[in-house]
C-alpha cells in the first residue's frame, strides 16, 4: 500500500480520531457581507419535531452565541448551538432569512 498524506484514523495511543470533537474553524468572525447562511428544515431524529438549521457561518463562539440569541428572540422560540450549527425550534426559515438579510448576511433557504 503506498504511503500518502492521509492521517491515521485509529491509533492505540489516542483512540478513534473520527469520534473526537471538531475544533472550531477559526476564532475570528468574518464580516456579515462576506458570508452566506444556508437555512435548512430538518426533523430526523427529533421525534417528528421540526427545527431550522442555520449552517455555513464562520463566527467565533461568542458571536455565534449572540447570533443564536437574536434569532431565537426574533422567532419567539428556543434553540441551541451544536457543532457550529444554530438550531431553532420550528420551521422559521423565512423569518430567519429576513433577520439575517437585515444584519447584512446573504441567506439561502434550502429544503422543502
């Protein structure tokens, strides 16, 4: 088998590297006019309950938390942040898109 630059997936010293949490892509936030947020609706694994996912944002942890708080308040519902993705309870894609556009982000609504 030829040697290549792909990292080892399993090692006895550090365990399965695929199951380790991913580190944040950056500690700095990009300006809103340089980012496009993708809004998805999902209900898998949630007992049939729908959530709106806000993906593809490059924000620091503090900025991501502040944005999630603003979106939850605008929708009047709860939500959380998991793996750098904002989850808002319910299908609020159009409302969230409007809020993000007013803040200077580009927003794309995906899903049916």
